[in-house]
C-alpha cells in the first residue's frame, strides 16, 4: 500500500505530471525542464526528487549534466502501470499540448549560454 500511495501522491501535482509528459518526449536536464515549465530551479529539483522516490523517473550523470528520463518501472508495478497509461492520457490538454510542442526546441546549450 505504501508504494502505491507514494506513486499516487507523486502524480497529484500538475507540474509533476507535466514533467512526466515532457520526459516522454526526450531525456532532459533541470534547466530544460525549468525553461519549459517556467518555474524556479529549486522547484523543478524538488519535483524531480519526488518523482524519483516514487520510481517514476531516473537519471544518469554525464559530466556536469544530470539527465532525467522515465523509469522502466522495475521499482514499482504501480509506477510502470501509470507511466504506461500516461503515454495515452492528456496529450489533448492545452497546457500539455503546448509543452509537447516546446520540447523539441529546448536545448540546454542555448538555455545556459
């Protein structure tokens, strides 16, 4: 029950759902997510930590960059199931659709100068 509740709480925030939808498009760093969502870096980092603890996302380090991506769900069957369903949900939501349009143009090199 504890794992299920953690996953559900992680997806109870609109910004965290948007992060998942963005990560469906491509692997992203904090600065790209921050630019897409137009929220502060500490807020993005906090959301990422919650999603990671719920088993929804994972990351790998590449030099100075930390790249976030969707988990394969091996930590939690609840996370795996919801990630699978979210692939087909909300794409027509105006806010999500706008983010999906933005995603290919988010470039860390341009963002960080």
